[in-house]
């Protein structure tokens, strides 16, 4: 990413073409990286700033393909030389950031967080983090702020593209008319994959190199137009559009392109089925700015200004440094840091980026021993990957914190997930039992399942029907996929062939649906419970689970965990007790079916007024995250739950 063409030819390299330096492209890089940094540090200020990554994809596809085509035309092309230059460009800063992140994680992360960082380091060093993040995505996934290397997904997509693209260019360039058709065909297939898949699974599409390749290929088509390989008449460095449409049209188009980029940064939102059609905004805007050339007014007067050019020169290192700093600050405090701290961290990232670029990247790339340096860098990256693998293998080295391994206590997400995805429900417990229990709800039903199976002692067949989008089977969120999922779950209840039901246990994430919206909650619960298709002997409704700060709570028990403040739980304890009171008051008048019972986890896990909620006892941690329970935590409420299921 962020290919920098302005440096002189590296001594000792195979002679190769480098395009004449265009400061406006460095300025465009600067806008892109600053958009990403602002989005990560102040997301409300620039909610669509993440499209800066799409800008980088187009720039990279343009510059790399331009170099490939010109080197082939000059008979200076070498695959080994290409990959050697990629190593010299990408590896120095990346290795430093990976090692620095691992070192900081040793002192700041819980063992499960550090184990995940080791896995991400291993994947990041192998340029495969986008695939790992795709496999982790799901309802129980760690929040993005808790992944210090999350941003390396884009580097993985780019380097995966360059594993095959130089070979494709080499195979097609001799037949001049073939290259643009191959490029356009691949571009169309990739864009079609993006459009077809984004509605069904936006997360998978976001991280899929096949759904992102069209953005790099857009830059590649610009490079083809720039060199005009088909006719052997290079256009030089004046851009594509001025010679075709005239300077006035080029100026107008550059203004339009810049406006499109700014509009995208303000209007595009995360989670809106991106990339999809919306990705056309940054891709088309970037392509137009490149095509209008350095003489267009916007490019000459804005993008080529010294300050933006300077940011463009450090853009790669700034991209690498900024997110780990912001992520660690979030992890340390358990929440987003104050704006002043975020601003200071951005300034620190800029300083580190300049030092890395000036004193690491440039000296290595200018060195005479390019071949030896590339081999050393490759060895260094392999060693970094091994260190990440060691952290993963040792489960995050829990002994360094003087605490038991949290990784061993976290809920196994694989339990029942495959069965639910395949058939809509999961069966566990004792297959031959004469009576059954049905757990119904969202993930707060899921996290009770293993503990309930253990506590029931083989007395029941058990069924779990859950969805992360439904409140008592009703979609209270905006219409769309959630409604379809909830409708499917309700239909499933009428189709299941169950033995006599001792009880249904309804468990929900109450806070997600806004307890203040009491009429909607009462209506949804009343309709769902009164019209429930299965008629159990008992109906048990599990109230809200306490909301806690897991890192903060662990800091009270284990000296190696940050933060240290013993007061960081106070506000949450008061909030939990206040929420419990409002919860009971709001639903006191709710009409329930005969035999319905309430179970209140807060009464068990947060006894007293206003004492601290219990997070850990005898080295057993009760929380999987800030509100989901581990099996040990769920076991604490099982006596009350079984009493509601079986008692008088």
C-alpha cells in the first residue's frame, strides 16, 4: 500500500522504470490517510473516513501497474525484482510496528487479548489478517477497538492481489489488445462479486480480496490508459483527461471528484452494506483525480501543497502506527479515551511515522545492498511471525499477570453455533429424557446453555433456539434482515417436534432494546408470551445481566492488569442497581401467562446496595466480556433458575 515513487532508483537493483514524481498523488494519499485517522480517533467527526482505504487501493493499483507495464515495455521486468522492491517498501515499518505492538501487549493485555494479538501478528506477518478477521466475525466477536492490528486487513488484501497480478500482466502484455480485456473482465467479475455478496454477508465481502480487487484494477486500467501500451504511444505524465477533454473539463472533473470524496467521508456509514455500490464514490473520485493529471487546478493548488505532500510521504507509516496507539488506549481504560488524549495519540503517531519513514524506510531502500537487505527483512518478518505464533501457542502467557488463564474459562463459541446455522436450533442434554427444556432468545440464552445442562443432571432434553437480532422473537430494530430472521425463528417453533416441555426459558439482552421504551417492550413481550406456539408447563423469563467492566474488575484482583483504579467500578455498580429498580418498576404491570416466573441475575451477582458486583471468586471469572457470562458465572444463577423451572 501507499507505493512511494519519488525516491531515486535504489542502487544495486535491477534497472527499473519509476514514473515521474507526481506530488498531487502524495497529496491524495495524505487526504486518504488523514480521513482514516480522523475516523478512528473521532468517528462522529468523519463517519465515512474509512473510505480512505479504498482511495489507497486505487492509487496502489495505478502506480504498481504503471511500473509493471513500463518495465515490460523497456524489457526491464523481473518478478524477483518486483517482490524484492515490495519487501523493501513494506517490511521495515511493518516489522517495527508488529514487534512494538507485541511488546506493549505483554504489559497491557489480558491473556486472552494477548493470545489473540499473537494470532493477529502471525496473520499480519503473513498478509492474511483479512481472512482471520473474517473467521472471527460474529455475534461473540471482540469489539474492533480491542484488536490493535485490525487495520492490517487492507495490507493483506493488497499483497494478496500482488501475488498474482504481476504474472497476469506479464502473460498478457505482449498481445497488446488482450491486456485491457483481461483487466476489464477481472474488474467486472470482482465488482459483480461485491454487489451480489454484500447484501447477504457484508462482513465477508468487506474482507474478501475477490470483492475488493476491482478497486485495484480500476487503478490498473488508469495505468494502461496512461501508458497506451496498445499503441506504443506513451502519454507521459500529464494525466489522461487533459489531452482527451481539454484542461477546462479536467479542472471541472477534478473539482467534482474532490467533492465526491468529501461527500463520501461525511455521508457513507459503517455497516451500510459496504463496499457494495457505495464504494463507487471513493473509487470513481480517486480515479478522476488521477486521470485529470498534475496540471488540473485541484491537483496543482491543493493536493500538491507542501503540507499534504509531507503527510503523503509518511502515509504508510502513519497508517501502521495510529491504530495500535488508539486501540491500546481504549483497552487500558475499558472505554474510549478523552478527546484530548486521542488528539495527543494522533500527534504521537505522526511523530513516530516521520521517524520511521526518515530513519528506517528511506535508508533501507536507498542502500546499495538491496538484495541482502531484502533477505534480511524477509528473515526478520519470519522471526516476527514465529514470535506471534509462540504467543498464540502459549495462550497469551497468563503467568506474566499472576492470574489464571482467562482463555481457558471463556465460553466456547462453537457450542451449538454450527447446528443453529444449519437447522435453526441446537439439541443437547439427555436424548432419552422424557421432558424437555427450550432456551429461547438471543446470546443471553446461549450463554446459559452449558451451565443449565450441567445443573440439570441429565433430567431433560434441551433445545436452544436463538438469534442475535430478536427480542422475544420480535424484531424491534429497523426492518430488514432482522425481521426475516425473527420470522424464521417463529416458524421454526411451529415445526419442531418436541417432547412435553417442562419449561421455556426466555433470555434477552434487555439494554440493547431500550428499557425506556416500555410500551414497545410490553407489547412485544405480551404478544410473544400469550401467543407462544409451544405450551410449556412453566415459562421462565431471565432478567438483565449486570453490566460490568471486565478489565477494571480484574484489576482489583490481579496487580498485573491495567487500569489500577479501584473506583472504576463504582459508577457501573450504581448504574446496575438503578437499572434493576427501573426494570422491575417498568414491567411490574406486565400481564404474564399462568406459571410464568422471573429470574433476576442481578440479585445473585450484585447483592447489596450498592456493593460491587461479583466478577471473580476462587480464580473463577464470571464474565466472558462486559455482560455475557462464562459457564462459571452462569452456574451462579442456576439454583434460582432450576427453582423457577421445577419448584412449586
